[in-house]
C-alpha cells in the first residue's frame, strides 16, 4: 500500500502508521513483558513471556477483544526468558534464556525438549552462549537460535 501511495506522488512525510496498521485492542500483563510471539488463524493468538518466567497465551477475536487462554510457569529456566516463538500450528512454543532453549507443548504445558546452549573452547568448563532470538523453521521440526556472538544454532 505504501509503494502505491509513493507512486501516486504522495510525499513520504504524509504517510502515517494508520495507513498500514489498524489498532485492534490493548492487552495488559501483570508483569514486565520480556518477549512475545503471535500467530493468526481463526483467532489471533499471542504468547507473552514475562520477567517472572511465566508465559501467558491470549486469544483475540474481533469485536470480543483479548481473553486469557492459558498461563504456565516456565520451570527449569534458571534465568529470565529472553525470547519466545510459537510454531506455525500453535502446538509448540520455544523459549530461550541464558544457556538453554526449551520447547514446550502449549496444550499440556509440559517441556518437550531442553537444549543446552553452550560452546566448548577445549577448556574443562563450557560457557553459556548469549541467545537473543529464536524461531521455528517451516515444518516445525527444527528451531533456530540466534546468539550475540553472531552464530545461528539449529
């Protein structure tokens, strides 16, 4: 839409966010939000990771607003969650924190897989990698994690 407005000769400073985005609603959480992921289907689902290692899954239906679908504690993460990603079918979520990535079943709220994020420098101790982001690859069989060191882990 922006490209067509620019092609019509409209100045760049005349284009507003409301030309592309529509405010559907406001959702508030009790604790500080550390990460979020959303998916679209019949309803928009929003997974929110908070600073207290709690994940809340909210659903949004037009004209009805947000409703809390489920809440679960991320037991097993020693430090706060840095990023969260939902699988394309909304069945799994991946969370990352210092030194670990965990894949969770959303409906049963259980950890399916725990993945250590460490690198070995041929020293007796391995060091935890600083993970920044994560995403499910197409097919939801693999997760990619991006680190501060500039590496992608599959």
